[in-house]
C-alpha cells in the first residue's frame, strides 16, 4: 500500500495511492495513528471517494517526532571524506556499528516544496537516501524517499569542533512522495537488503545511481541499534544514509578533486527516484539573510589561571 498525506478542499487528509488517484480513508485517520496501528491494520482501513491526483497537493507523508540519519554506505563515506577532510578510505570505527546523528524534525519539506538554504551557504548539496518509518513493537512500518540537504561549507567548518553536523544540516529535510508499506517491498529483499535502484537528477540530468542493497547494514539492524539503551517510537524516521556512486555532490567532488558538478544554485531542481517507491522533487531557494554573530569572547589561558588562583585564595 502507498499511503499519502495531502491537502484537498482546504483540509489535510490521508489516503491510498491508486492508479486512478487517491482513495481517501473514510474515517479520516491521522498518519500518526495509522503508523501506530501497524501495517496489518492499515490494510484494513475503509476507503471512501477517489480524488484525482492532480486535484490534491501532496505533503510530506509524515512529520516525524524524531529523525535519525545513518551513514550505511561505505562508498559514500570514502568519497565525502576525500571532499571534506582530504583523507581517503573509511575509518575503522565505521565498521563497528551503524553510526547516526539526529537532525531537525521541525524543518520537514514535502514533494514540490521550495527548499530554502542558508543564504550564506555557497556549497549547497543534496543527499539521496531512503528512510524507514518505525512501526509498533520495533517493526518497520514502511519506507519513503529522504533528501538530507547539506550546506557543505557550514558543515565542514562546524565539524572541525568534533561536534555536529548542526547548522550545515538542520535547515531542511525532504520526505516523500508517500509511504510504501513494508509488505509491498518484501519482494525486493535479497538477504535482508532491499534491492532497489536509486537515482538522483539535477535539472533533469542524472548525476548519481546506486542500489539500495549496497548498504552495510539492513534497516532492521539499524532500527535495533537505534533502540539499544534508548527508545524508538512509531513514526520515528531512520535514514539509510546517502547512497554511493553520486548520491550527493560532495562524494563526486572528493573523487574528482574539484566541484564538478557545481554546487546547487537558486532555481535548481533536484529529483530523487527510488524503484518501488516513486520520485521526490524540490527546487532550491535561498532563505533570508542573517546578521553576523557577535565576536566570540577569547580568554587568555595564563590570565584565566591567575584569576582562578586569586579566587581560590580569597575563599581559603
């Protein structure tokens, strides 16, 4: 089943994507309750009228309570390291466990939305991923396409502090065009991995293509790892990490030693397509200009130690 969240007649609705359009769910359930009920319950939902797809405005299929993004493709790690750090190869720690970071669940964009990059960023990039949506009892409810937008210049600077990424990532993530329930994609599984072709286009020109089955870990393993010593709830989103072979521009920059293709610019259109799921398209814009930060307070270490000694003497 392909489950969409959309706007129609001034209301946000949910429904099932069919060849003839969107079949609206009769009881008007929220996407959160559908996911919490699991796949079997979703397949039993009553259907009402069919609405032509051209008459609805597709929205991000869900606004997740949390968004973990993994880095499960070895080729991507190698290529981006060349671009950002100038170092080749994959760190040994990558092989220990499926590493992830938390990104901002409050800046989610859907199909057809304009995506505003930080105005100061000049190294703008997309990232082609598939996201798994957690269901009840640590199951996977379904999958959607995930674009983990990246301001590479901001990201590279802030990660020198050994923390982040932060402002290089938290301005935007795109999800869509809908959720495909896990049972629909089981036919594509090979040894636990989803054997689906993933492609990325910029302004209609293909720049990357890879198989999702080239992941180092299955989604089930990543879900179990995310829940270890922690909590994963229905509706939480887990990104696969960026596919290899041009799943983002930075990987290509690292391998070619130059920014080829060039960074994204205002007006560029990025389309990510995943076999068995669909396509997600967004246009690049610039957000509002921001003011410069106040100058940081720098402290003289020797002066700070002297002041500490004086304070200690006063207290003794």
